[in-house]
């Protein structure tokens, strides 16, 4: 899918902090937690970390990992002010396309409620549903 004014590419060394900030804002998670996790994932030789820009501003990010003919799509996140414009769909499609071009036979992801309709439109289908348990809120 096309998204107006969107440029997608692999992350540059100087964009790691900005990409982590996009994830932090989008997922409501502390940057230090994400930084450690992303450092480990991004260091995998099978990983490709993508960013999208509008007018040179980094607005969305995604991670693809292709191993043994399977591409996993992770951490698709778009800044709130840029949602609903096709950025997540375009990034996801790029991750999957690059995975297929490198020999993957299938792609998978886990979806939030927000992303579910986007991924369905891209051709993903539900094969499993699970419950995520979290700690109770502090009293």
C-alpha cells in the first residue's frame, strides 16, 4: 500500500534513539526497557529494522526477522499524530516483501486491537488467539 509522502528504509545508526522514542510513545513503554530489547533484536544477523519518514521526520518503525523461511513482523509502531495514513500498513508490507524476497515462505505477527484491521486488509488471517496476563494495578 502507498502512503502519501512516506519514505521507508532501513534504519541508520543515528536513528536508533529516535526509533526507540517512537516505540516508547506508541506502546507506552519506558525507553530504557525498549532500548535493551531492541539492541538485542537489532543485533541479530537475520533482523532488518525499518523506519519511515515524512519530510525527514521519523514517524514509524518496524522490525523484521527472517529465519528458516519464516518472517516475523515485530514492533510496528506509528506516532499518534501520523496514524490512519497507511504508515503501519506500508511498513508491514515492506517487511513481508523483503522477507519473501530473501526466501521466506510465510510471515507472521501478533496484533493489537488497533492494528488488527490493518493486518487483515494486508491479507493476514487469525490462526490463534491468546490472553495476555499482566500484574494487577497498584492499589
